């Protein structure tokens, strides 16, 4: 898909000034330059043009609010001198996989005073012996190069986003407390049910015992009645004999 058509689709009938992020990855630039992106995108903060066939950034429009530019996996070798003029607030620049061969090629990035993170991974310049030391010396405003600072500490995923979470305590604590309460209630309920079952079993046993006693009493009474009946009959027989 051509870059011009892709931009039109991404716009979705919005005013260009309202667009904050624009992703044009894997579309096609017919002449190796940025196409159909104009100065109207005054609110654009994030622009991604990965693998679109760019050879230069010389036609990049004025994007005063742009802070993140992704142009990796292209063949860019020129036009970097326009970045400071067109994107003065740029803080992150990814030039990985481009035709950057010498440290002198990135010297123009000194004018990007807000640039904090630069990626040159897979560029020919990254194979130089003094690559990291040379880049940090050439661009003193940099904090991270290829994802690591000068002490080889990795760039955090997101700086400053976890402040609120830290103040509120580790996530999930409240849920754990609720779960513990529910578990305790379940245990208490189970113990109560168990006690109730034991009481019911006790009542059942007592009822069985009462029934057995009644049956035994009935048997005794029946035996005694039969005995009395036989005794009476025997007495009657004796009277007849007399």
C-alpha cells in the first residue's frame, strides 16, 4: 500500500491537527521520501514509519510536538540535519537497520537538545570499536543508546508511570485481603455446617436408641402379659381339677 493511501486510511476523516499518533509501518514510499505528511499535523507526538523504503528524512514536515520517531529498517543515509529544525522536541529516535556508517553522520543530532534515547542497532556505525563511547561523547544530551545507558543499565519500560501505583501500595493487595476474608468465612461456614451435622447425627442416634428402648419395653410388656395370662389359665385348670 502506498504511503499516501495509508495516511488517508489512518486519518479516518479526522482533522490532521487532532492526530496524536500515526503508524505507517510496511507501507510504500514511491520516491524514498516522506509523502503526504504535511505541516497540518501540529498535534502529532508519535510517528512510526518502519520498513517503508525511506532513504532520506529531508521532506519530513514541521512536527513541533513530535517526541518519538520510529524509522527503523529503512535505507536512510541523509536528511538527519532537518530533524532539529522540524522536530525540536524529539526525545526518542530509532534509526536501527539504516545506512548510518560513520559517527560524523549523526553529529547533526547534537542540535536535538531534548533527545534522550537513540537506537542505531544493526547500522554499520554500531560495529566501530569506539562506537558507544564515541556516540555518548558526540551527543552528551543522550541518556540511552540502543536501550542502555553509559553504565550498561537497561532503559526502563516506562519511566514515571508507576508512581501512583507505588503510593497506592503493591497492586492486588486489596484483592488478596478480600480473598482471605472470603476464605475465613468459608472455613467458619464449613465448621458450622460440620458441627450442625454432628448435632444432627447425635439427635439421630438418640432417636434410634429411644426407639430401641421402646421396642425392648414393648417386648418385655408382651412377655409379662403372656406370662400372666398363662398363670391365670393354670389357676383355672387347678380349680377345675378340684
